[in-house]
């Protein structure tokens, strides 16, 4: 077997085994709920990753397609989009997880265990929720127009480019500044970044809750919410834009955000592994003493990491509003996208390709767990299954050490050769 292939299989073996072990242990709770584990898992994975009509594990790969002429045929399930594919919804959620996971990775690589992504995310979200309707209003006023209906097509086209860009830039700036606070406290006052980011998260949540319930509240609906962003600030989903005739995207709000997330992932990989600044951050995170004697400004690297990390979380919050929600509703500040991103980064071992894969898998599991309730199964059961999968996935080092010890014991010992001395 080629060496590279063997290394790839070794890398994938433990995560796959961890998932299977998590499902096996979760079966105890599934049985306690009075349901069949196999049927529960089939429903969970079909609801998370399958095409419409998916019923079994086999349907995740191959399914029967119904053609317009009434005939049927076997097709590759991930590409079968009649009625919309659930993978499109998974990618919609995975977009936010990828960005928040990249945010966590940048901080971790600099030796900073920052979990402030939640606070930076919601502040970025509330920023664009306000600018998304305020900026277009200012443009219409300056142009002497009463509203969007009087705007020319040229003006609206320009606004469709400028307004989202301005909102995203503002959200990234807010997230970067808020993250910088924790970095400054760490570098200047030696305040533990774990504690400071937890506190900053709580502060951000309360700020957003206040803004949504009072100054930015749009109406007297039973649930407080901001005004809906203007159409010119909207990142139009694929199913209403360039792919509106492609049924695969039906039912999802996935759009340009997933493209941005992948491009950002490529940029972060290049930054961390192909740039001088990225090398400084990795060295500062690996050994601050080594970095100091090597002339690497570890304090500057830490602050830069926190700024970049916060900007990525702010970007995630911007895409969540501009491309998905279009407004902030009371309670959205506690959605937990930032913390889920931290989990994705940890499970992916801070590897950029791993983050892309784990984010999609994690998002699919969450979607499948939520949809279990539509099959008369408790929603909490899905949470238990996900928790066990995460638990065993985080034990990868333990499993590798255990396998190494077992292999060492099973390996035949070479007989000792007596030393022969000649006189």
C-alpha cells in the first residue's frame, strides 16, 4: 500500500471509529426511549444528509429518481435534487460554522485559547442588521428619492454591490475590535483570555438583547426584532438568483456565503502556512520562549491573531443576517454559532481541510437531530447522540495511544543475541 494512502487511511480511521462508537453507546439511550437504534440513526442521517424520500442508509448514496415521463431510474443520491436536497440546508449552516471555526483556529495557532466567537458573531450580526436598512435609507435621502421604488436600476445595481460590502466591512471591524480587547488584556495585563472572552461574550449578548428589545425594535410584535434589511443589502440565495431553476437548492437559503467561506479558508491556510506573519503566529503559539529568542514579536503576533479572529467571527455574523435571516430576532444572540465553531475547530484538529469536512458533518448531525422530533422521537435524543459522537471524537489521542500499546504488545519480540567475545 502506498505510504500516502496508508497515512490517509490512518488519519480517517480514528474519527470514523469514534463516530461508530458514539452511535453504539447512544443506542442505550435510544433503547430507553423505546425506539429501534437502527431506524433512529437511519432517520437522523437521512434528515441530515439525504435527498427527499431517503429512508435507509443505502438511500444516502443511491436512490430511485422519478422522471418527467413517468419512468424511474437509479441515480447518485447527493446529486438528486427533486424537491430540494437536505445537503443544501447543511451547507447553509456549515457556512457559519466554517467561518467561526477558522476564527477559533487563528487564535489557537497563536497560543490563545479564545472562545469569544459568540460575542463577536452577535455584534457583527446586530451591526449589519442596523446598517442593512439604515444605509440604503441614507442613500435614498441623499438622492432625493422617497423610497426604493423610485430608484433607478443603475442605482440599485450599484447599491447591491456597495451596501453589502460596507456592511460586511463594518461587521468585521466591530468583531476585530471586540476581540482585540481580550488580546490587549492578555498581552498587557496578563489576563487569561479564556476568562476574558467568556465575560466579553456575556456582555455582547446583553448588549444585543437590549438593542433588539428597545432602540432597534421595529414593531410591537410579540417577539422583539429589528427591521428587515433592505433588498439592496440582501445576499440573494442561489434558489432565488443564479440557480433558481436548479431544484437541488430548493428550500435552502444557501448563497454566496458558502463561496466566501471557502475562499476565506484558502486565505487562512495561505496566511498560516505560507506567510511570514503566519509563521510568527505559529511559532508564538508553539513556544513563546523560542519565539522570543528567535526575534519573533510574540505580543504583536497575539494581537494580530485576535484581530483576525474577531474579524472572521464578525464576517460570520454579517453573512448570517445578510444572506440568511435578514433581521435579528430576540434570542438570536444565544444561538451558539460561535461555540459550535470552536467545537468544529477542536474536532478538526485546527486543520483547514478538516474544518470544511467537520463543519458539514456537524451541521448535518444538528439538522438530523432537530428533525427527529417530526418522527415522534424526542428532540433531546438527537442532542445526546451528537454529544457522544463529539466526546469520542475528542478522545482521538487516547485511542491512538491505546492502539500503539496494543500493537507493541502483539508485536513479536526479537530474540536477544548473546554477545560473543573473542580473545
